[in-house]
C-alpha cells in the first residue's frame, strides 16, 4: 500500500512499481497536448514534416534535405531527426558520422536503439575494430556474445573473458544463435560443468521453458543425467514429490531442490498432498533449514487463506526465526478471522520491535485491546496512528472519533532550480513530445531527466510536471523524491469536471471514481497493463462493451472522456451488484466480482477491517486499502463531508448467505441490507 506519512518510518511506496509497469506497457497514442500555446507550433509542424520526409526520401537522396535539417538545428528534438537519418543509411561508410553522434549523445535515451542496430550491423559484416570502438555493456545477449568472442580472439589470457560467459549461459531462456560460437569455445575450455548445466535446467524448469531441458540434458554426465528428467517431471506435475521411487538420493542436494520446489507448488494446488510429501521426506533430513522454512511457509499460507482446520498448527510451525515477513502477517490475519484477540497480541508481541511499530500491527494491537475490554491501552495504540495519512491511520482516527487529518504541506518552490531543470535538454525534449502528444517518448525523456538529478532536485521536477498538468509524471516524481506531504499535487483534481458530470449521471461519488483512477493509472490516459487493461480507469475492452452494450475497441479507451465514462458506468454496475458496499466494490474492480463473492465469510458477517486483512490476493488487499484512503483524501480535496471510515468501522462484510439471484438479470448479487 502506498503510504503517505511524512515520517521516515512511513516513507514507503508500492505504487511506483505499479506505475512503472503501466508506463512500460503504455500504448503509442498520439493525442495533442492541452499545454498552453507557446508560439512554437511552426517548428513542431516542421519537425513532423521532416520526420515524414526522412522516411519517404530514397537513401541516396537524403542529402537533399540539408536545408530542412539546418532550419531545425536549434529545436530540442533535432537529435531525433539526425538519429532517424542515420538509421536510414546505417553503413560503414558513415562510420565517422555515426560514431560522432554516439559520442555526442552517449547517455541520452534516444541513443540506445541506434547503438544496438549499429553494433548488430558491424558484427554481421565483421567490422571488429569499429564494433569494439562503439561497444557498451547491456546491449543484449547477442551483442555481448559477439563482444566476448572478439575479446577472446585478441586476448593473451582468454580464460578471463570466457569466465564472463557464465552469466549469459545461466538463463532460463534460449539464447540467440550469435552465442553458439562463444558457448562452444567456453565448453571446449572445460568451463561447462554439471553444476552450471543443472543451474540452467533449474531456471528453465522453474520458468516454464520445459522445451529447453532436453537440449541441456545432453550436456550432463551419466551421474546427473536423471536429474533433468526429474526437473521436467516436476514442472509437469508437482505430485512427483509424492513418488519416493523416483528419487534415488544419489545427488541429495540437487534432488532436495527439486523436491522443495515441487512441495511449495503442491501446497498451492493440493495442500493436503503437500503435507503428505513434507512428512514423507522430512525424516530423511535432506532439506536445508531454508528449504524447510519455505515449504512450511507455503503450506501455512495456503491453509490460512483457505481457512483450513490445520492452519494454526502450520502457522506456528512456519512462524520461526528467519521466516518471510508474510508468515507472521498471515498468522495475525488468521487469528483475526477467528477473533482470538489474546493470541493476536501474543503473535504481534513475538515480532521484532521494528515490526511491532508497523502500521498494521499497531492498529491490530489497538483492536485487540479494544476487544479485550482494555480501552486505555487501545487508545494509546490508536493515538500512535491517528493523524497519519494512510488506511490504518484513518481507521485509528475513526476508532477515536477524530476527524483524520491530511497533514497537507505544499512542496517548497524554488523558482531558480525549477527554471534550471526546465532548461535541461531532457526536460525540453519531454516538453516538446508532450506538445506533440507523443507520451511514450515524453516519459522516456522524463525518466532520463529524473535519474540525472540529485535527490533534492527531483521534487522540483515534480513541481514542474505538476505545473505542466502532467499528472502521472508529477505523481511518480513526487514518489521518487520522498516528499509525501504535498497532498494537492500528489492527488490532483485531474479531469474533475468530467468525473463530476459522469458521476452525477450514474450516481457514483466523484471521489470514489477519482480514487479508482488515481490508483489504477495515476491518470495516465495511454496506460496499458500487462493484462491489457487500458486508459485512465484501466478497463478491458470486453468490460466496456458489456456494460455499455456497444462495440468498444481499445483505441476508444485511450480517449480520456470515453474511458472515464465507461469506468464510472462499470462502478455503478458493481455498486448495484454489491449493495453499494465500497469495500466489496473496490475489491471487485481489481479482482472481479465473482471472485469477491467467493471470499465472503461462509456463515456469519465479519468486521470489515478483518475481512480486508484476509483478502487472499496481496495485490487486491493493498488495492482496497489504497482506494479507500484515496477516496477519503479526494473527499477532503473536493470539500465533501465524509463518514467513510466511520462506516467501515461499523458496517460488516455480509456472509455468503446474503448472495441471491437477481430476478431481472439472473446473475448473482448481494441482497440489499
């Protein structure tokens, strides 16, 4: 969950990773910027016209565009034109011009693709000296293999360079053909050992690239040949761990790795079988302490999530020194579901002092004291959280009947530093791409800019992005800066009129819809998730088509107003299905309403905070906490009265017995309470 407190203890943020994944998957959409006109439209038009001309002009006549190039030399995006021209005619006769460009713009984001193609061309044509002059690390396996091959050719001590082949070899994926020669030389020098082959087989099996295993198996000695078969069988079925006859224990450490991995997988598939496997192999003492912890963890968490009758036994077994942090978290969550408050306090008390001070444990300590009739101790725990700007802080404030505070503090604005950043080449290029509506290019330049700034300057860059109305990059930049308290800029009122209008149409609270958009995309209109969810509200085209009963293609979802409209309409659909419960609606927006109905308590209603803590999916659990906190923040931003966290403290999550079949649609839904 993204955390908003200004204290160092609270300065954590998980949303940067999410936003980065969205950014990397952003769709190449061109939408003209809404930035104010700065009088440079003619230059921008000339730039786009020259881009097209470079593409359409025959290579032997590119020199005819010299005057057009000269006219744009001072334009920030001029290097992109030069790069495009070089890419059109990438030959050794242009070596001097290419190398000069690579030298002049060595670390700039637009150079990588040119350098990579240049090196690939030089390797193909055998221009070794030119290749070595332009080589840089991190150009991909094919180019690195070619580089190592050249180094071995020239080296008096080839073993030094051949040792560097290990990292390329140890990949779970098939490597390019360009690596075949260096691999053969590496093997000829005796550097391919059984351990290295088995290491790669392990990576391939774990990664699902099972077709690579038979190829690698041929490289194994007779003594280890059978291990490749075991890895392949384990990949196909984790239940191989129950077949003791398959494991002769001739190579105990290697077989233990296969068994431990299989039992962990089996725990999430058929936990009772994993328990059988654990007790089958444990007497043979083949597992390391770490492997035993990992197997116990998988069994314990799988049981806790499913409310298995043996959950407590395995949680105790797994909750040992050195265990992953999620073991104790799920230990507490399971006890909360049973409402065994004294045991909750005991498990929290067994955590390190640092963990006991974390938001969730502080809150649950207070809740435990509350439930045990110890109001003074409960109040002390709540007071430590109340006033902090996050989910647990807002809950604690509600428990104390206090209005949560946003603790908004505007970021100090340094005009001189902001102006200095504005005039940096990457900032200028980012701004131009924004004006042209080329958002991927703009973000690539902005990322380069942020990495070039010192930590104190990043907040000034964040202010600049905010003043440009570049919501997603302002949010990301503030997260990078660690300056959490500028609530108005970190939670901008982006598209507020549109959210207000559509919200009224579908009777969806504006703050709720804005919170969803803020958590889903940070208002990145061209975002596309790895699963294909698109735009501001991260909708799948099929979802938009279903709720709107019209044909909707992905391109339509890149239009902010249409995406917003479909997203709010979908929220209304979920609200109708889930009795306007904000927690269940938030969870359903992330995980799907059918799955959320499966997570309802079986027989009796459960306090909302306990239900949230027991959401099986980590992503959805964090998502719900974030959306609820964001919604409260937006309610304050919009000047709306809010009883959200008071409601969460008193309104339970209904039991599965509340699920009915709608008379109008025939679908499942919650009965109105």
